[in-house]
């Protein structure tokens, strides 16, 4: 893996796009506001790099190491992050819409208020991550590991969480409207005041889960029975 000096990095970033940066070592580099959109960065080392407000839209980051990198408000729309390592990275308010993140490792990653809408996150590892108020609407999280994750007030509208591990996850006031939670493991999860209207929970495990104040209107319960809508009493005279 090649290592570059600060001058070489500056020179490189001012060259015509897209850049071929396979296996490059940019660990600890100051890359805030850098334009790396569309660049080929698969297997690159970007651990602990400062990528605040950087643009990585459409970049190829397959199997890249972004652990402990700072990506505050970074733009990563449509980037390919399959099998990348983003553990303990800061992605607060980052835009990860429509990204490819199959089997991506995001253990204890800060994704607070991040946009992950319509991303492919099948079998991603988000154990212990902070996803408070994150937008995960229409995101595919089938088989993902979200155990111990904080999803307080997260938007999971129409998300695919089939077979996901949500053991001990905090889903307080989360929007799970029309979400697919078939065979999901919600053991010990906190679903206080969560909206599960029209969600599919068939085959899901809810042992020890807290459901106080949760809305289950028209939801399919673990036994496959649909929760009936409350009957409106006839008050006509």
C-alpha cells in the first residue's frame, strides 16, 4: 500500500477526475472539503482521516478502511461501500442515500441524523451504532446486525428488516410504519411509543421487548394475525 506526503496528496487531488486510488494509504490525512467523487478507492486506507464535508459521491470504496474517520456531513450518495470498515467513524448528518453497503462493518459508528434512505445494507454489522433520528426509509437491512443500536426517533418507514438482529436495540419513538420485520429478533428491544402501523412482524421474536405506547394498527403480529383497527363507535342519534 503506497503512502503519500501532504504535498503529493494536494497535487493528486487537483488532477483530472476520476482518480485511480486503489490501496492508497490516506490514513490520518486532512481531506476536509476534498472532492473524491467518483474516485476508485477500493481497499484504500482512510482510517482516522479528516473527511468532514468531503464529497465521496459515487466513489468505489469496496473493502476500504474508514475506521475512526471523521465524515461529518460528508456526501457519499450512491457510493459503493460493500465490505468496507467504518467502525467508530463519525458520520453525523452524512448523506449515504442509495449507497451499496452489503456486509459493511459499522460497529459503534455515529450515524446520528444521517441519510441512509434507499441504501442496500444487507447483512451490515451496525452493532452498538448511534442511529438516532437517522433516515433509513425504504432501506434494505435484511439480515443486518443492529443489536444494541440506538435508533431513537429513526425513520424506518417501509424498511426491510427481515431476519435482522435487533436484540436490545433502542427504538423509542421510531417510525416503523409498513416495515418488514418478519423473523426479526427484537428480544429485549425498547419499542416505547414506536409506530408499527402496517408493519409485518410475522415470525418475529419479541421476548422481553418493551411495547408501551407502541402503535400496532393494522400490523401483522408474530403469530401471523393482523391487528384489527380500533372500531369507531356509532355516536349518531
